[in-house]
């Protein structure tokens, strides 16, 4: 099994219709060079618009930043995984640190969300990562192990190919501080060692202040299969530069 290199943009609660249009005009110029997987998760309201544009340009997969653990019902304001699948959405990010911290989503809830998304055959990017305090207290591996063990319970083996992991040290998200390539590789190797069957083919992304000028050093590491990118994914020039760097790497051998 091989592991494709992925560049995944998490647009968070950003972008206007004009900004989206400008972004894709710019992106369409690089269609021929794109040899990596390029994915974008816009805010939920914009998903159908991006799906339409991606259908026309053909090169970018569109996903959601979150979903409910329920398919339907009286859950005002939630995003149904069934509705995402119905729209043809390809993937969903679950367990981003902003969801864990601001919205108090814990591992058992995230496990329900992971299972709900997989049930509809959505690819899942499950995010894990330690805070600065946890790193400084030598708790990084304990935290990662718990997030993986609790968040990924009861996944049936036929759904494992749909699972991706993002290692995002909380102290590196939106702060301009990137983990060194060695710190990231150490965490990725640890994560891979904790995944059960199929670990060698599981895509593990790094996230945390990834930019065009640090992507190469990260992708040079054996267990880093791409990046989950916030700030630098909002500008087409930066996203293009990231995809272009990633396109230069061969797929990993799993
Ligand atoms: C993120 O939101 O997942 C992220 C990694 O953000 P940034 O690239 O801005 O640090």
C-alpha cells in the first residue's frame, strides 16, 4: 500500500464569496502540476459552493470541519454526517483542538462523531495533539495515546482505509511556532505505532503553522504524509506553493 501526500486546508470561519472565487481562479492555473491530494474544508455554509467549483475544476476534494454524532433530529445548529454524505462531501475533520478546547468536545464524544461519519463512508481526519503544558510535563505521548485509544474505539476494519490522523500540537496552531521536523516525526512514528491493523498505510498529517517555507523540511520525514493547514491555506498563492512542494514528493511506501 502507498500513502499519497495530502495538503488539507482548514479554512475555519473565514472567506467570503468573493475571496472563494478569487482563490479558485488562482488555483485553476496550477491544475496540470497538481500531483498531491489537495483538500479544502470551508465553513459549512460554503460547502455546496465549493463542491460546485471543485466539480468544475476537478482537482480539489471538499470536506467539513466538524459533524454531529447524530444523523438527524432535534439538534439545532448541528451538521449532519448524513447530510454531508448526501451532498457528496468527501471528508470531515473531527477533534480539531479548537473543537476540543472552545466547544469542550472530549474523546468519548469525538469517538461517536468518528463512528457516525465513517458509517456514511466519509473520510475522517481525526486530530490529536498536546498542549504546551503537557509537552513541558513530558505528557505528550500519554495524551496522544489516550486521544487515539478513546477517540478511535470500535472502528471496524473495513472502515480503517477511510481514517486519516492529524498530529497538531496545540502550541503550534496559529502561533507561528512549528514543531521541529524531528519533534513532528517522533510524534508521527509514535502515533503509527499505536494504530492497529493498516497502520503502515494510514495517512498521518502534521498541522501547526505550516507554511511554504517549512513544508519541505516536514515532508522530508518518513512518517509525515502531508499537512493540515490553517492560515496559509487561505491565500491561493500559499496553498499553491504548498501543493507544489507536496507534488514533488513521491507517495510514501506503506
Ligand atoms: C489548523 O487550524 O489546523 C492549523 C494547523 O492552523 P495553522 O496552520 O494556522 O497553525
